[in-house]
């Protein structure tokens, strides 16, 4: 599975969803891609050598959908997503890379209270967004630990136990190294906005209509501006389908865990 940079949406949500949501609880510059073949036919969650659990989809029983937004090298896009979350109360999981600290850090004062309230969650997406299957074990550890420390300093929260491998590229070695560090939930996806590159508004919305359904882990990216004018339409779609956006913690019944050591 691949992913072209990580992680969704702007403007008003409007009272109804905001109230409903309040009750519940992937990259380097423009040259990288986070596109996942599995977004078409995702495998079910499975165990990797009994150490890590690969999460490709959520439970289909509830009307839950997990909005996950990767990377964040577009200043306006990150601002748009943060504003969207703050104004609407929508629950969302961000997967930022620490290499984009200059873009994310200014939003820490807004995001910290949302994180503490359980509305926003941060998962590990590595610091520099490398292909983890192409680097050494020690480098894998360094990427995850560096990003974890950055998230803790910047947002006052841990990313354990969730991590999304850049480009969706992982194997048993990657999964086990991550699991030994406390990252035993490998987050993939079974729905995508397709915005790992610059796309048209029509294409992005066609992706949303195709994939926004119960049990979907939806992948979006805070890298390209197209989504900024579509937040209202995305929210309307969520409302029409009676979906309830939740964080990964809420979807899988986990809680924020203290960093090991």
C-alpha cells in the first residue's frame, strides 16, 4: 500500500454535527506520494507475528468513520484543517511529520485543548516520511522515536500505540520493530480522498462519495489546497449519510497511553 503524503476539511460544520460529535470520542515536499492500492480492496485487520495488528478498516456496525490526515507541508491546508476541527467540533486524527514543524507548531495552542478533550488525536507518521522497508532497523527506530518526541513537545500527547507507515509501505520487520517500541497498531486505510497529488474538486468529491461509509478509515492529506473549498460539501455528505467521525482511539476502544520509559 502506498500513501502520497499525508492527511481534510474547512468551513462550518453547523450545529447538528458539532453537537453530535461532541458526545463521542502520511512525505517530503511535493515529490512524495501516499497512494494506497489497498484503498480499493483493503485486507481485514490481521496480526503480524503476534506483535503488531494491522488496521485496514474499522467496525462496520456503528456509523463511525475515522478521518485521518497525513503530512502537512501546506501551510494553508494545515491551517484549514485545524480551523475546521476547532469550529465544528469534528473528531479527527492527524498524522503529521515533525520535519514540518514550522507549519504545525503555530497551531499547538489551538490543538492542545482539542487533544485533551479527546476530539483530536495525533498518530505517528515518522519524522521525515521515508520508506521504512528501505532503511535499517536503527533508522526505523530513530524515525518513530524522533517523531514521538516532537509530538510530545509540541502537542503534549503521545502517539502510542498507533503509527502509519509512509506510503503504506511496511513488512513484518517494520511492524515488529515498531511494536517493540510500543507502536503495535499499524494504521492503513480503506478509503481515500485521492489527494496525495493535486486533484480537481470534482475528483476529490467523487472519492469522498465512493469511500465515505461506516467502518472506513479515510485517508486525506494536508498538502494541497483543493480540499480547502470543499469542507462544507464533505460535512454535508457526512451528515446525509448519518456518519459519526471518530478518532482512532474511539473507533478501536483505546486510550492515550504514556510513552514507554
